[in-house]
């Protein structure tokens, strides 16, 4: 079993979270080896939900930015591959939504997860645009 709870991103152990990102394959698309930048990512999110097993093992994280009213941008959803397919991601999303129930939840899917999101109620939106960071 696991428990999902709101946490302060800045209070998380950066190496523990980086390990989770690696175990989920999200590290392939995030700067986990740039510890300072990764720590700023965690600290800058104003809505962070973690999933931990009964013995405290970090098995999932939902890292978001929200205004609490109109929009929540779910920037990272990572679940340890060992626990994928068991409902951890669904629980992380549920707790994230409960934190700002009026807000629309928006995310950009990892290429390998595009079939997952419609399965849990997301609607495809074809007019998203991205612009890379300067010097990223």
C-alpha cells in the first residue's frame, strides 16, 4: 500500500527524488544530474504530492504549479516502474486535483504515456505549444 500527501518541494531530499525520476524513466527528460537546477525545480513548485509506501519508500511524485482557481499545470508525474499500473499515478492526480478542485489540470505527456491519460479521463488537446528555455 501507499499514501499520497502534500509536501513542500524544497523539503524533499533531492537525491531521493532524482532516484525516483530515474526509476520512472522521467530522468531521461529532466535535468536530474544538474543538482542545483533540479533542487530549484522542486522548490519552485507550489503543489507537490508524493506517494510513499508504508515503510517510507518514495514511489511517486506529482509536481505542479497552480493558481488554485483556474489552472494547475502538472509538470511532472513520476511513478517508480515497479509500481506502475497499480493506481499510484491515478492517486497522485486525484490528490493534486483535490488541492484546487475548480482548476483545469493541464499536462504535457511523456511520449510513452500518451495512451495512459485518456484512460484516466484526460482529453487530448492539439493546440499546445512549447518554447525551449534560453541556454537550456
